[in-house]
């Protein structure tokens, strides 16, 4: 369950990064369709690293909700 909660947090963070414009390419590698397509993989990898570094606490809250812990402690 914790793994699923962490994946959900990473997906949420990736969407937040995209909304903030982090997915937009600056033609660093020459631009083009390929760079645009692979930019989403970079954003997802960044979000996953954020979760591994502690994230924003969303995964813990989701995990506690899934296991039925009403007071939020583990």
C-alpha cells in the first residue's frame, strides 16, 4: 500500500510541476517533437525523486487512509 501511495504522490507532484511549467522545453537539446515527448519522462523522474527525498507528506496521508488509521500516526 505504501508503494501505491508513493506512486500517487509522485503522479500528483508531476502534474503540479507540469502546471508550473517545468515540462516546457527551452530547446536545450535542439528542441523538436522528441524533446517535447521525453520532457514528461523527466518531470515524472523528478517527481519520483522528490517523493524519495520526503515529498510533501501526501503519500503518508494516503497510506494512513488506506490502512484505516484515523489519527494519522504510523
